[in-house]
C-alpha cells in the first residue's frame, strides 16, 4: 500500500490503542483496516508497551475472525472513545469487514465476543 495510507492506518491504530488504554472498562474493537495498523504497532514491543503505559493500561490483542462478528455499534463506540481521548476519527478507515479500501493480511474481526478488554493488574501475591 502507499506510504501515506500506511501512515493513516498506523495513526488510527495509535488513537485506538490510546482510547482502549484510557477507557479499559469499555469494550472496544478496531475495524479490520485499523487492526492491520495495530498489528504493525504490536511488533515494536517496547514502543507499544510504552504507548500503553503512557496512556493507561496495557492493551492486549485478542484475535478472532468470523465475518458474522461484525458489529457496527462496537466500531461506533470505538470512534466515540477516540473522540473522548481527544482525537478526530479518520472515518474512511472504520468500514465494515467487507470494505476493501486496502488489502489486509490478517483475518481479524473483533466483536463483543472478542472485544478488546485490557487485562486487570494481577493481585500482588505478597499481600
């Protein structure tokens, strides 16, 4: 894909991760296109861990794919939380799983059944 599109996708993935880190109690999911950018971020483990800790909690990726998982409401909620985090949504990148704006490598489609819910901090075993 073109560099400018890749930049937009990764930028949108950063916005998504920031929103998920700031609002861990709200089930969120990215579009398939934004998920592709999230995959790129995760590969840079130190950068990704720093991003999550800077804005809240570590945001785990829970992959799953089934086209019937598509839930426009969860994508709308993700967009709303990105707005709450102070960012504008690039709406073109938040289409349905059948949207072929760009070719994506991963067969991931998140839904309420596999929504992104950051794991709570485990209790300290010393207490």
